[in-house]
C-alpha cells in the first residue's frame, strides 16, 4: 500500500474540501436551531451531531491514510460566503453612472460594509492544527 | 449632482432603475450569504480564536441590519430557504468532493494498485456512511427557513 507524493497532496487538499462543506452544514444547522421552536429542536440536534461526527471522520480518515492531522484554512468557507455577497451587490465599475443616485449610494454603503467584513475574514488568524470544529457555539 | 440636460436626467433615471433592479435580485442573496457568514463564524469561534471571529460576527450583524433596512425601505422581500435544502446541498457537495478525489484526482497522479485502492476506500468508508446518515437526517428536518 503506497501513495506517491502527488496522491498524498491530492488527499491533503481534497479532504479539507469535504470538511469545509461539513462546517457550512453545521453552521446552517446551528442557525436553524436558534430559529426553531423548541419542539423542533430534536431532529435538528440529531442532524447537527451527525454533521459533527462526519467532520470527525474526515479527520480520522486523514490520519488513517498516514497524512497526519487534518489542516484546513477556515477562512475559505467564510470567504466563499463573502464572495457571494460581493457578487450579489454587483460590480461597482458597472454602475458608475448611477453613483450620485440615492439607490446607488445605499448600494455603495452596503459594498463598503461587505468590504470591511471581507477584510476581517481575511485577517482571521490561521487555525491551530489539528482543527476539530465541534459546532458548539 | 444636478442634471444638466434631459438626456443626462434620463440616463440617471435609467441608472437608478438598474440599481433598484440590482437591489431586488441581489439583496435576498446577500442577506442569506451574510447570515451564513455569521453562523459559520459562530461555529468556528467555538474551537478557534474567538476574538477575531467575534469581529466577523459583529460586522456581519451590522451588514445584515443594513441590508434589512434597505430592503424595508424599498419593499423588497428578502425571502428565505428551507434549511433542509441548504444542508442537503452541503452534504451533496461533500460527497461529490469525496468522489472526485477518489475517482479522478488520485488516479490523475498515477494508477493505484488494487490493495492501495481498497485501503484508501476503507479509510473513507465510515465517512461516506456518516454523510449518508446526515443526508437521511436532513430529510427529516422540520420546516425552518433561513
């Protein structure tokens, strides 16, 4: 049983993508738990626990394959969402003509706040290895 | 700026219409992405540097408040999506990433012998099973909209 260095690198970059999707799933479930009525809490908690377990299993697989502790850049999942915000608010170069209008001013203000958010995300300190997001929060 | 001519005024009005159109389409998408940003920051803050994640959460809260205010002013319904679809999309994404890794990316760097292939698949088998279980549980999620 042997993996060459390219294959190990593929696993080291591929498994964090699986982990990132599970962090996002945990976040959605955590937000759902905050919004749900108490009688709906149980199925959400069950799904949340399954998401945590899946995350743990990504780490376990990473180690079982002899790749050491799973390392992921936790800014990536946040930046993905921030990019969606930027796209949703449009490209400022495309609407220069409207820059004096009331609506355009509001959009410009939203873009400014989005840029500040992006800046804060970029400056999140790298995670300490190994990471194990357990979703409690 | 005061429009100098009717042509300029018409151009400005057209640009304002475009901007309103952007708000109508973009604000609901932006709102969901910002809510998710805050939720991801909250989850990650539970195990990592809480201070920097606090800042992300604060800025996300400011932005969502502003988005809601702009939406209210322009009578834009921000809309929501059932969390079941949102969670299942992430599970599918995880499964797709795993399949792409095993079936394409690994093999793209040289064929795996049968023994190694079996070893790799065995290592990720519990993960795959857990993802399927998560998908089953996601199907049972109550109607909560985000």
